[in-house]
């Protein structure tokens, strides 16, 4: 048996060890490469996810801005950017599910474009407007007795929801009882310039959480800033420049003078007009029933008679009522120089906003002749209005110096017709949205369980 030379054996061993070392190094390199790929994939996937979140957060931030949100929501489905770009590593699509529900889908890309992540979320979106903050507001005195109802919006709402800012009215009423007044059949007595409110007619707390009265009385025409100074109702009218000097409830509410507002209502193509001062015209209630759902604003002149044949049986009483508007299609009703004249056991309801406006007439002297001062014919406005038999779900406003709740209206049993104004912020917000008023706030709420990132 021949022995292998020792040097050759060492060589073979060295080669074997070298090959083994190389194989081990290659294997380690493969493992390291695989680890690097896993880490790289994880990093790029995380990068794509972060970028997708950036796109989602961008859209949510837009929804907190009224101007930006309105522009975006008018372009649904909204895609940003329309094409993926190197400097914007995500693409977001906003789609409408129903009236106030949106779905947001954001696709994020890694920097090298090899990884993508998709996340989605559903939200409830809502806009808020500077709507009236009380169930009833008056430019003068209010006479409300125990048969009336002033409801701050709590009735029928769970207590936890009722006391949230979104549902309950800030004030029970806003008035200017010290407005200059004349004695009329409806407004008499020593307390001519003071509200007469029977507290048993009030539904809701008389004080807020800070112990302050929810009865806000305006003095010296200090109405403050406008609740809304623009919108498609009065968008052709020049707005009042300094709203801190608004001199009436109408100016405070719409940001234009009353005369400019009436002129626009009398000529606007989006307003349904009913003039009951013309003799021989169709009954007011019949004309109201002919107003289509698409028409939001109604302008009535003179007394509006509500015929029993045009009213429907009430679900809550034996009386019949004519109801204008609905919770999905609220109406804004202006009535100038008149009120709603109801028959026995008949009432009238508005879902939305009802605004009583006094008419202007020529002033006359003691002989019934037109009154002139320095050669200028004088005019005077109606002083009082009877609101009996009227029910509003939303807000009621009156420009009269005296507004009463039905002193001269009785049913066939000799009892007064019921007056009611129930505050409904949701209805008012929807109304302002439908007539194109300018929103003041926008917000969103995430739909529970709607987040998806897989």
C-alpha cells in the first residue's frame, strides 16, 4: 500500500476546506441577500403604507375646510392626482355612497415604485351653516300664552344627543321688545315694550349650563354680525358692508336690507310667488299645494287662507293641517303683510323656516288723506301679526314690532288655535344647503368598522 505524500494530503485538505468555506460564504450571502430582500420589501411596503396614509390624511384635512371641501365635493368622484407622479407617491379617490356618506380609497407607492398599499375608509360628511340659533326670533315684542309652544329641539331626542351642540338651540328666543311700537288690538297695556311669555309654553331649560338666561333681548338694534351674508336667494343684492351695524333681524339674518330683500323675492326666478292682494285669485292653500318639491323659497303677500279641503288629517290630533315642506325638502316661506287664516280645527305647518314681514302702506291723516311732510308722502309699516294656528319645525322669525300667538283665532269649541315653533338645526342646515347659502363649517365622522388596509 502506497502512502499519499503528506504535502499532497495537506493540499487536498486545504482545497476541501476552501471549497467548504466558499460554500458557507455563498450560503451566508444568500441568507443575507434574502434577509435584505425581506427587510427591503418590509421597508418599501411600510413606505407605501405611510404614503397611502398621507393621501388619506390629505383628504380628511380638506374636509375641515369649507371652501376646499365644497370644491372637492362638487367634483365627485374626486381623484387626486389624476395621474401618479414621481413627486406625489399616492393617489386618492373620493366617491359618494349616499347623500352624506363618502368612501375614500388611497393607494400609496414606494419610492422605487415596486410596492403598493391600498387603504380605504368611509365617513359621514356634513356642512354647517350660520342658521338662526333660536326656535323663534322677533324684531319686536312677543306675546306667547300657555297654549303656545316654544321648543328648543329636545322633544323626541335622547338626552345625550339633545344636549350636544348639534341638536339643541343656543337660545330659546331672540327679541327686541323695546322696538318703537304703536298700540294695536294685539299689543296693548303698560307693558307694550316688554315680552309677555307664559313659561308653561316653554319646552326646555330657561338657563344654559353657565346659568345664563336663554332669552336673548336685543337693545338699540345691536344685532351683531350676520348669520349668513350670501346665497342664491339674495346673491343679486349688494350685501351690507359692516354687519356689526345690522339694524334689524332681517339684516342680521341675511346680510341685506329688508327692502332689497323684498325686491329680490319679488323678481327672482327661483321663488314661487303667491299674491293674495289681487281679487279673484286662486285660494292660497291651493296655490301652496301646487308648489313643486324643487322650489325651495315661497313668497306670499297678504293673508293666506287655509281651506279645510286642502288640509290633511293630523296624526297627532283631530285637527286637519296643511303642511308645506318635509324633513328631506324643507321650505323657506316669507309672508308679507298678512298671516295664515285657518278654519275651525284647521292648522298650517312649515317644515323649514317661516318669516313674517310687515307690509308698508301710505300714511294717512285724521281725515284719511295721504300724509305729507315737507312735500314727501309718508308711509308706515304694519305693526302686529297674529301667528295663531301656525306650527313650524325649524325656526320662526318675525319682523313685526309685535307678534302674538293667536288672540283672535278659535276653533268650534271656543279654544284658541295652537301656535308652535320647534327648533330643528338639521332641517335648517339642509334648507340653507339647498338654497346655496354659504357654509360656515364642515366636518366628518368616521363610519365605525370601515377602515381597511388589506
